C-alpha cells in the first residue's frame, strides 16, 4: 500500500512521501481489484495534504494514519447511511441497470427523470423494464449506446480491457496524469486566516452533483473549510447521495440559466478561495466561467474540474458516471460471467473525490508559498486506470463488518447514522461541524469565518 501511496504523492507534489502509518489489507472488500489499497491511498493522500496545510500554519500535524477497513467503509458510505435506522431511498431508477443486447451487455443510467426520458425516447418504449429489455435485446450494444447518447442520455456497453485500450478515448486517458495540477495565472501569495484547522477560513464553492465532486467537498469540510454547495431547484437530485455527501456543508440554490443567477455566482466566485465543479467539460465556459474568465475574476482561485472520461479525446464531453466508466473501461467485463461484474463499491467516484480534495489542498499550499491561480483536473476514467495499474488480489467472499465505524447525529432529515470521517490527523482531527442541510435551505452568500478562526489580520483570500 505504501508504494501505491508514494506514487500518488509524487504525482501530486513531486516530493517524497512523509511519515505515514498504513494498516490493514485488501481482504476488507470482496473482488479481485485492489479497491481497499486504492481507498487507503486516496484517504491517506488527502490527509497528508491536510497535514501539510497544518504545518504551513506552524502546527505540528503528527503522524497521519489510515486503516484500510475505515477507508473501505468511507467508500461505502452511501450504502451504510441510515435515517432513523432505515436505509435511504435506492439511488437507482426503476429502469436503470444492465441489459443484454444481441451481441453483449449495456448499462443504462436512468437515475434521473431526464435520463430515463432520454432512454425511452431513444428506444421508442414506455418506462418499463420489460419494454426496455425487449427492445434492447433486438439491437446491438453499439446501436443502443449511440441512440441513448444522441438523445442526451447516459449509457455504456461492456467493453473488454483490450477493447478500451484500443479505443481512442482509452488511448487519450492513458496519456493523461492521474491528477493534472497547473498554474494558470498570476496572483500574489495568499495570507491565511489564523486557525487551528488545516482549512480554517478557506471558502470552497462547490458546483457538483452525484458523488465524486460532493465527496471532495465533504472531505474539505471535515478539515475546516467553509463549503457552500450550489445547486438549482429544478435540477434532479438523488436523495441518499445528497444526504450522505452533504456533511459539514451549507446548501443554496442559484439558477445559472438566468442572468441574475449568473451575476450571483460571479459574486460568490469573487470571494471564494476554491471552486470545485463537475459540469461536463466546457459547460461552465459556455456560461462565461471558463478557466481564463475565472482567473481574471478571482486571481488566486484554486479550481478543480472533474469529468467522467478525461479532458481530452473524443469522449471528453460525454456524460458519464462511475458505473458507466466501469463498463466502458473493462472493469465490469474482467470477471463477468452471466452478467457484468461491477466493483463492490463506487470506487472510481469516491477515490476521485478524495484525490480532488488532496489536489485542492496541495494547490492552496502553493498559493501561500508561491502565489498564482491554480487548476486541477481529474477524471473517473483516469482513476479507473490507476485502479487497474495497482494489480489484483485473491478475492474474498464478502465485505468486512463496518458497524463500529459509524456514528449517530441529528440532521434535517432525522437521526442520521453515518460513517465517521476517515484518516487520522493528530494535530487537528477532522470532523464535520454539522450534519447535512436540506438542499437549498441556506442563502447563497458566504457565511462569516467559522468559529475558532481569527480575522484580526487581513487576508488576501477574502477581499471585500
């Protein structure tokens, strides 16, 4: 595990691995892919990045420690979530799932009404599994995938590892780093608010959906960031994922399809330190918030852009989700028998989220030591390539018991049972200041600096 972590840390920072304690092994989750190793390395790299932020404040962080069982539990957090003792609603739509076509398997991602409507329109069928299955069975996987994508939906047919490596998008992903972190503009070095937490006083604007981006914001909130998630009232949400990933954040609605909403977003960005966004590549730019515009609007901003299939190649703008990337890239095919064999958890989403948080904190540290405006880019497909590269293990039958790694808290939704924050940081133990707020229940303004920080000295991070 330490070799895997050292490679990621080197990619992210260019330096050697600091002292860290890693315990456990790959037996805590079933299947041959080394998901626990990737989970442990992802949690560790983010916690180490938080430790470096703490050291920058003159606080000794202590030795970071991560156990693979806790890391694995954090990757299964949405499945372990309970509200008043009951699981959250299933995130899967009624016709979402795997279907057998005339020449293979295809996954239809219909977890929102918009994507469900796209599938039904593309196939000319009502929204029933029987109708979808009958129509898909008479077509090739390529025909179904093309029709659904053209209709604005989300789908992927099951390819082998070799087919993905030969595919133009697979080749594009192979040329990209796991995390691309680059300076895209000039800005004076940042001055941090005084705080005993790694990200105390840091404002994070989160424009994300589903899982990877929200996980990144959840990690940043646990290390003290002031995280504001911005969505829109008319956009679909997956309740269980919203409840699980909203820990420690505020939630507001801004209608970006209106001039007033875009003006409000511009004001939020102008006073933000970090922007995490998972719009499809180019979508924010079309609204006037491309990398160049952001660097001009807020010099010193750290932006993290997440995508499904990478930021170059023919599929750079394609809609995608963890389960679809598993189908496209050969992960689901590797051990398929009568049906695709997915990973035991949404590992591509969760790992990308933790890696994004690590990239954000690394870039923030550089804004303090060097100055500049920074951009990080990551993708689910890139994370999948990383998982593939760490090899395989002897599969176990079932997941470990995680019951001792959860905690109960009051929330807007009832008594919530959630997985405790993973990653040990002795100098500033990560914790969420509150449980998930209801979507849109907060105002779209920056709240005062969080408790425990001092604003006695001016901060370059928060002009005005």
